[in-house]
C-alpha cells in the first residue's frame, strides 16, 4: 500500500501513481511525455517503463524482474494550475468524507481511493479549509502526456490540485463525470499543491 512520506519534501511536485488492469497478461511500455520534468520515479524511469502487466493487477518490471503493484513518479508542473471559477471548498476536518465521495464519482475503486486518501489526507486535513479542484483531462495531458504501447480500453487520469485556505472563498461546484471501466483499464491518480 502506498503510504505518506514522513516529510512531504516535494510539495510543489506532481505526485502520481499508475495502476494497470489488463484482461490478459500483457507486455507493454509506459511513456511519460516530459522526461526532463521527472524529479523522482520508482521503478527508475529512463526512456520508458517496460513492464509485464498481469491480470492479477501485479506488474513485473522487465528491466529488474521486480514485482510491483504500481508505477510512481513525481514531476515538475508544466501546466499553470491556479484557482479557477469552479472547484470545491472543503474543511480540513471533512476531507476524508469528501474524497470518498468524489473519488468514487471519478472512477476509483475503494482500494485506489484508500491509497489516494492515505497519502493526501495529512496534507489536506491540517488546513482550516482547502480549495480542491480536479484537473480536466486536457489539463492533465498538457501537464504530462501519457502513452502506452498497448492502448488501454479505459484510461482514468485524476489529478487533484489544491490550496490551503484560512477562510472559504466563493467558487462554483465543479461538475465531475464518472468513466465506465471496461476492458484493459489504466488508472493514474495524483495531486499537486500550488
């Protein structure tokens, strides 16, 4: 399970994890579009990740033969994330319930959502209020293009942008859509403080 760092050293970075759920064991490469913006990765990202994705959702890094359950990277933002007209204002004390609800709408399984919440909860609940917005797929693609040598049937990309606030501000409630998970599913979740 993905657990939070004791010290959140790269708070301005995009912190991202990728899961792969093929319908049959599949060898594939996973490519990140801005290799020069990657500041940390596991397994080590060079020009791509070369993996065997298994139907059990486990991964084998074909460069090291290590068993993994996900791919991880941190990167500098390319897209200029800032407060928009829409989003959500969430009390720090209400963050876990908020994320449980919104991550289900955005298509995460309970396990994926748990890992997201376990990682981000310490950062969000320490703020009196949070401005939270989930980046659009267009914004996510501009920030870090993601390509697969074997295209998933379903790609779920979630990037939560957030800013701690001392008091609430007025924003329109962001409208979220639920993807249909079918076939070979790839899921990416992450977040960034701005």
